[in-house]
């Protein structure tokens, strides 16, 4: 399974994220008050999915309703295989368009009061989201992960920490989600290998599931067994590292830990 790609000669999109395939993504669902899903968009898996899903929910609750989603219909968009903009963040699965028909590219049509609500939300999301209305050619439908949210092939420490807070109940958007235990961050993560047990392995398993959810479905049990080693080897293979199943400094970095 290939997660990364080159699109229009670019390995990274405008915000610094690796261009990715559909296999690196998952579908986010925005629930309505009637418990029906009102919008569904495809975005990059991991902390990026958590933050973009939370943003879509906040926007729907506080700015305006997102359109009812139907297969093959609708104007709420996420990841795309192709794009008219060669370094578009849609190509890396890190951008969303909301109610696109209402907000044509290059025009400013959003009412002032609605814009103010969007600004309030951007402040709440602590500079993790950038709004396309701030480009010289306005794109009021467009929201993306901001510069500085990517690190290596995955998420930065800042974005990962914010995603954990959202999952733990921050802003009241993702109630009911399950979060692996978050341990105090040591100065350096220990080297881990098959046979190890304990809190550091628990942290690693939860991290792998969030960062590489397309192929990491580990039980977060603190036991570094053959399943955990298999995922570690796959991360190493895809990251161009020595494939030894041992989690040292380079493998921790590939998983998004500095």
C-alpha cells in the first residue's frame, strides 16, 4: 500500500505536508442534531484528521450548516487526487472546502457577521487552521492545516498535542472519543523492541494508531509483541529507514516525536 506520492512534480503541498494517496486518508463525518451525518469529507489520517474533523464540527455548530451529504453530490470537499493548483493542500489531504457553491473562488461573498464567527473559531484552534479568505485571491470556502503543522512525513508536535486535547474534551467537540493514556514526555524516548512492556510501549502503540491509522490497528496494551513489531517495520520501510523493528531515535522521529 502506497501512502505518499509526487503530484505535478511536488512531493509536498503548500503547507509543507507530504502529498498522499487515498490510502493515507479516511472519511470524516459531521453529525447533525438529528444524529444523521450532514457532511462527509476525506482527509489525512492521524492528528490531522482529528483537528480537521473538530474544525468541521465547530464550523457547522457555530458558523453555518454544512450541506447534507449524498454520495457523488455536495459541495463540501477534502482530499483530491487531482487539482488545478499544482501544490494544493487538497492533494495532501490537509484541506477542506465548505459550502463551495456559496463561496466562489476569487470572490468575497461571506457576510461580515459570519466572517467574525470564523475568526473566533480560528482563534480557538490556536493557529492550527488557515483560512483561504486571507489569500490575495480570496477563497472563502477553503480551510487547511496551517504552516508548521507538519513534521517529516506526519504531524508536528504542536498539532499532535492539540489533537490530543481535542480528543480529551477540549472545546467540547469530540465527546466520546477514546484516547490512549498520555504519559509525561521524557527528555528522550527510550529505545523499544519486541518483548518490552510498560507505559512507553502503550504510548508508542497509541501514537502508531493515530499517525498511521491506514495500517496500524494495534491493541494499546503495553506489550511490544509481533503485531507492534510488524507495524514498526512498515513505518521504517515507508520512511526509508533500516527495517529492524527497533524503535530508536530515527523511528521515533518518523512517528512524529522529536
